[in-house]
């Protein structure tokens, strides 16, 4: 994040007014994934993100047991 946006303390002020904020935040994902094997904080971020994706998918699945969800 600092390589792209400068000091972390200034990051919220730079991101908040952007209309593409979700996309900009998502662009950090590859770097977080690279760090996850050696960094427990990055690993936790990925685990939490995966859990949120699974919960979102489960929320829109039909109640029947025949629901298939594919993740790519």
C-alpha cells in the first residue's frame, strides 16, 4: 500500500473520497496473498476474506440440498 499510496497514516484520507474504493482495496489482494505464507496477519486477512465469500455464497443459495457453488 505504501508503495502505491505513500504513508499508511494518509491512506484512509486518500481512499475514502474515491468512487473506485472497493476496486482499489481489492487490488491489494495479490500482495496480501504473496505475504500470507510468511506473515500471520496476511494469512488471517485471507482466511477472513474466504470466510466472508463463503458466507455470502451461502446466503444466496436455495434451501434445498441440491445447490452447487463454484469458486474460481
